[in-house]
């Protein structure tokens, strides 16, 4: 790529995207989807906006490759988190500002820089008329920061093509993200037996039983680990219970935030929960009862370093001057929706942003990393990825 005009255009694209307010829960993502759609159409790439309603929308594009068969799917989300307290920012978070080689603004790292890098590369392909080695489908999704409405709409609508590689532009600091923790929000509803506070032995304390169940389950979950992602985690994030100071509580609801690693499934956790509560029930003569509900479930992700998708990304990075390095993330992304049930597909994370900057004031991205990520993605598009199922 030429190193003059393209850099200026790429930076302006990122500034434009940061300047479009897409705070989840406040602003709709459709204006950003329309902007990207118009940008791609203007560069010779067929794209359309998938309307989700309430000013929400995805943007979808397909660039046919030279070879038939499974290609690559590139995904980035359009929404951001809130700004937080404005007095903690040195600049207006909705106004992109360049200082000392960094571009500041909400979404600069998470993940409009990864999103813009993908869009720019695809636009460049359309402008030059060059076809990628293998087909590339671009999915710009809404509502990633909360419920994943956009990714779910793509899956339910059958809008995602078959692919051998799913590339997510989340902030990895230009490293290869080969692991992603899963997430379960598990609600436990425990019913005990009320009694006078002076005679607790005549009742069954639902709060105590719920806490013991959550603690024992959490200890078991934290015994599972992964070489890249570290330990699985579990914590109580909400608890409700109690009637008044002198009454044994007969109802307690606990919400647990659980972050899983590959090899630890939701089914395993629910089975262990049953075992834990059986032990608690025996201690209290079978009085407490338990109802549990899954409020959110996102699968964990793991990519094999030896897979063609990962190895090709590493080669593409090297050609762009980026050293080989691997990472994992503890939060869930749209990959947990888009990759579910697609066993033969390699899912990998790669973006110029820094995870340390996500959701914080003065969020920024190093411009040099953003430009290198564009070069790596351009190399990836030119090389393509073979369908591993063919061998």
C-alpha cells in the first residue's frame, strides 16, 4: 500500500466512526451502520443495513473471492459503553482528538479502531477492483455490549455464510487472541422456612443456604483453569433476601457472574450445583428447595495455534512488521454467538486497540498500531485461508 494518502483516509474513517454516537442504551447504532454501508457502496462493495428496530441495525457486506468454498467472516461491533463521568475525561469523548500519536474518543480501542480497520481494507479492495483470495463476509453488529441482539438477528435470519475463519476485531493490542472466556449469569432462588429470630433451629435460613451453595459452587468453578485464559471465576453480584431483623428469612435470590474456560461447560456447572445443594439439603433435613435460572449464557472460545486461520494471521502480521504474540480475554464478545455450533470454524481475535483502555475515561488507540492492523488485514485478505475440512 502507498504510505501517504491511504493513511490520512484511514484515520479520517476512524474519526468519523468515533464521531457517530453509538452509546448502548442511549443512541441507536443505525446511523453508524448506514455510514459504513454508504462507505462500502461508495468504494464498490455491495453492502446493506439489516434493520433491527428502534434505531438499531447491522451492516452486512460480501466480497467474493478468487476461490470458491469457505472463506472468512470479519466481525466488529458498532456500539460503545457510556462515557461515564465527563469530568474524568480530558477531551469530549464523542469528539475524536489526536494527541502525541494517539487518537482519543469513546470506542477508540473498544472497538471502532478494529471496526474501521476492517472497513478500510474492504473499501480498498473494492476501490482497486482486487478480489481477495477467498470470500470475505463483513458483519458489523449492534448491541454487543449488552444482549448481543445484532449477532442473534444475523444467526436467526440465516445471514451468516459458512466460513473457515471468524475474525473478531476486538482490542488485542495487535496480538493474536486465541482464547475467550465464556459467561454464565446464574440465578439461584432458595426457599427455606421462617421462624422467630430467637429460635433459628425451628426454621431454615434461605440466605445462609443460598450463600453456602454459591460459595461451594464458586470454589469448584475456580478449580478449573486454562493455559492462556487462567482460572475460571465466579462471584455473587446480586443478592436479595430477608424479612425483618428478628425473622429467619425463608426466601433468597442470588445472581452469580461466572466466567468459564474451555473444558468447563454450562451442563457441568448445573450438575455440580445439584450436587452441592443436595449436600446442603441433607444438613437441613430436606427443607430448602432450589430453583435456578440461566439469565445469560455465552460459550468460551479457543483457537488452535496450528490452525491455518491462526498461522495465516501470524504471517500477515509479520509482513506488516508485527511480532508474533498470543493473548486471551476474560470478557465475552459476539464470537460467543456467531461461533456457537460451528465446530469446524477457527475463531480468532485481532485488533489494534488495547483491552486496558476499554470502558475507561480517556480511551484511546495508538495510531501506528491502527495503521499496522490495516496492513495485516490487507495481507490476510490477499492470502486468504484454505478450508481445513478439505484435508
